[in-house]
């Protein structure tokens, strides 16, 4: 996959091996994520995509290997330092993980209340700004249960943006969304990259979204337990020599009916 240059990368992974007990999920992963890029972690169900994400955001210690954030070894750092680094991450979970007892605005305000010394007035201003970025300013007083699936995703993004992260992590962002709503979410992801300069890592097997948003990535394989291809989703679709990758990336239509023709 080529040499890693930590000085020019926002995130660098080298020799990463991940396991649950004695069961190794993925091994010997090495890749880098450039500043301001949208990076895909691809592969079929059960290949370990979410496991890799858990290690990158601090939820699963690797069995071997390193994860560097701007050149700093995340897992070699003390617990307090890891917590400081983690505050530079924004994480959008597949379920959005909003607090059901809080309004949209209260969900977005929570990280600011927990991790900053800002006044209530300053937090309210920032909450309005974050909600405006995702087109939810008018929904600030609504409860998560009253939102559509797409609105919950955007509310989750607003909360992930609360602390102005350097890296946004998405776990299956288009899961459960209809094709039109998924396309709007793709557009929002690109707007955040271009407007805020944030680096984005997406875990997904949704091909239209991957083609629309990602400019680099790795393809994980469940059978071999490692990455078998590295490159932009379109490049892997059009020119990868690996038959497993080519078959996966060149499917003409998904079950939800979204066309992959470009």
C-alpha cells in the first residue's frame, strides 16, 4: 500500500491487528488518511469494518500495530491524553445515538456543556450554528422521536460537530435511509469537507454513497482477514485486479434500487 508519511497525514495506521479474545478479525492493516480527504473503509458484511472503526475512535485496543493522529501514537498515550485526542473526533453512529429524553438542541449542547467552560449563552449560539450547518435550525426544540430518519442523522452530525473536530467518523451513514435522503446526506458530507476542511472517515458498504463521497479507501476481506485493495471506490470499481473486490464494487444495482451508473 505504499509508505506512510505521518507528517502529511491526519491519520496513519500501521500493522494494525484486531481481535476479540482469540478470534482475529483483521490483521496487518496499514493505510493513511490525508488531511481534508473522505476515506472509505469498505467491504461486505462481517468483514470487520466497524471493528476497525472502534479501534480508530478509542473503543477497542489493538492486538498489534499503531494508530497515529497527526503523528502521535494514540494507543501509546496515557489515558488522559487519549481522552484529549478523542475530543478532536466527531462520531456519527449508525443509530445516531441521540438522547431520547433531550431535544435536538440539548443533544448538540451536551458536549459543549461537558467539555468547555463556555457560558449558556455562548453554547446556545454555537448550537444554533451547528444546527444551521446541517439544515436543522427549525427543529432545535423537537425530540428525536419526532424526527425522520434523515433528520436524526443530521442531528447526530450536528452533535458530532459541536467541538469542532478535526476528524469526522461515520458508521454506515446511509443505513436505513431512502435513496433521496441518502443522496442529500452524501451532499452534506461533501459540504462539510469543503466548507470546514474536516477529514472524514466513512465505514460503509453502500456503493452509491461511496462513489459519490470518497476519494480514497481500503477494502477489507472477511476470508483472508486483511485489506485486499486500497484506492478510491471508483478506481477499485473500474480497475482493481482482485476478482473479489471487482465483483463487489461493480454490482449494477443495490437492493434499495439506487442506480450505480455514473
